[in-house]
C-alpha cells in the first residue's frame, strides 16, 4: 500500500515541485508548459491526510498518464482526462487483488478507508470502478 510520503518522493524524482497556493474554488491543480511541471495545492482546503493523499495521487497521475488539459477545455475533454488520471489513482492506491482479499475477510468501508489511508467516498468509487469485474466482493462495501 502506497503512503503519502512515497507520492511526494515520486514527484521529487520527476522533478515536479509541489507549491502552496490559495485557490478561490479548487484544492489543487497541475500545470505544465511541456518542459516544466508544477503541482499547486491549497492545503487550507484539505481536511486530512487521507484527502491529501488522494489529491497528490491524482495530480501525479495526470502527469504520469499525460492527462493534461487547458483550463478552457470542453467538458468532454476534461471528463476524459479526469477519468484517465483517476483510473490510475484507484489502480495504484486500491489494488483490486488486495481489496478483494480484504473484503473477503469482511472489512467494512470504514476499515478499508483506514487500511488504504483514503477517504470513505474513494473506497466507494473504487467499488463502482471495479463493480463489473467478476468475483468482486462488493457486499462488504
């Protein structure tokens, strides 16, 4: 299971700084000019380390998957890029095999949230993303 510190370490290896900013209506974002990339985070809007982990993982996934878009992009483009990044995040932070083992042991959503170190709502999103996979243990969620 990946820890928050590991995500920051990976960004450092990519030479991507994480800077503190004050956003009006968002918590984080990534910007790139093709040569340099930076992740901006409004830490005052982040409630806890579980939320921070998901935010940092998502912005890192945007970089790793090339799922970047302009601020004025159309909704379809934004949705595609967000889906691409989020799919990587959930596969990385909540691996299906590990999730299946834990649900077979009867862990609740709260326990899964604590185990993976992510917000409860993201455990539920993982359930949705994995719901079409055969033998997925969804009754524990």
